[in-house]
C-alpha cells in the first residue's frame, strides 16, 4: 500500500532572491524533480507551500494601485491569489517532469480555506508583519483612517501586523483526501490556507496569516497521512545551533524535543513552529512520523537515512 505523505515546502523551494515569475517557475521545476523522486518511490504526495514573499508582493501591488475605482483587495483575497499563482506554476513544473519520466498522474491545486477560532488569543495581540514599510507619520495616519494595526519593525520602519491564529480545521480536507485516493497529486493549503470563520451568515474571510507548518500538520491529521515532511533550508534540526557544541538531531522522540523546546533551543518564527508541528503530528499516532530536512535530502529522509525524524517512541522507518 502506498504511503500518504504531506510535504510542506519552504520558501526556498519557490523563490531565492529573484521575484520574477520566470525565476520562480525555474525554481519550482527544480523542486518538482525532487518531488517526483518521491512519487517514483511509491508515495502519494500532498504538497503544501509557503507564500510569504509572493503575497507580500501582491499586497504591494494592491497598495500601489489603490483608488476609488480600483480598490485594493483584502488580505484573505490576496492569499487566494497567491495560492492560485503558485499552484499553477507548480502544476506546470510537475506535469513537465512527470511527462519526462513516463509517469501518468494528474496534478490539481485546491484553493484551501482554513477555519480559525474567532476567540484565538492571537487576535488580541497581532504580531505577524506583512506588506510595505511606512514612516511613523504615515503609519499613524493609516491607523487613524482605517482599523489596521501597525507597529515599528526592528528599526526598519512601521509595518502592518495581523494575527496568526492556529488552524482549527480545513474546509476542503475531504475533497483533498478523495483526490489523493483517486491517485492524483494535490497542491493545497498554500501559505497556511485562507483564514476563514464560520458565522451565521456563512463563511467569512479573516485578515490574518496562518503559519504554513501548523496548517500542513492539521491537513496531515485530517487526511490520515502516514508522514508529514517539513522541508526547510537545513538538512537536520540542530541543538546549540551555530555554537561550538552544535549537534544535529537524527532520530528523536517527542519527549526529547519537548525538553529541547523548554530549554529555548529553537528560535520563534524560524525552527520553533516546525518543531511544534512535528510534535503535534507525531503524538497523534505511534505509527506517524514527522521528518524535518532539506528538499535535497527528502528522499533519503523518507527512507530513514537523513534528516531529523520525529516520532512518539523513536523509529526511523518511513518507507
């Protein structure tokens, strides 16, 4: 039986400096070759991805052309735009590689809505910076004229900040599961998904950003995946990172990771969300594993030969 694997792509799999469409499409073709290697191992893959640079550029474009006749689109709609754009690019890249290797599979992108709790504490203290930088004067004017919250960002200027609530559910998870069971390659939950709330008047979009790793973990739970693979810029998770005592983690239990987390080993906004997502998924079932590694090491990591493998009790066998 094929293993069902959710693969969360990091930003470096899409953009590395050059924000042009051509450069990002080229990067995704390289990414597609690595992903198809997993398919050739018999994996059923569901791909999620970040969208930070892309949705930031869309917001800049919206801001630059904002007018009465051409009003800027809200953040949730910009997130949907980025999901469609990146999904389209990745579909093309995967189709090309699949054709080269003689593999007959369909690729589909699902624009994904992720339900959040309106009472999530993140809404009380928005912390996620998005969009362009402003001077203090501009920021205060924007706050007076709108309901937006802006904060000073590390001496670089003022930026809009939004909440980053935890995902509660994924509205399209049953559709995604059905598509995977039919043998399709599914791209979903881009950028952490579009944050929505369920109200008496239906589904309403929210001005927020959901962490991509938490959303990928929730998706993996809901579709009963065998493994969650979180791809990042390093081959392994390290403790004492960039210090003389630096040590990479290979096979690690949830209990061990909890100890390292409590000791402050993982940076918030960087490795910490990946660690927390890894723990959450692995603890739901002793048979489930989370892998944290680089794109280049993904195939070896699936076989238990590379990366950091997180499980409830510690077992490197995934494939």
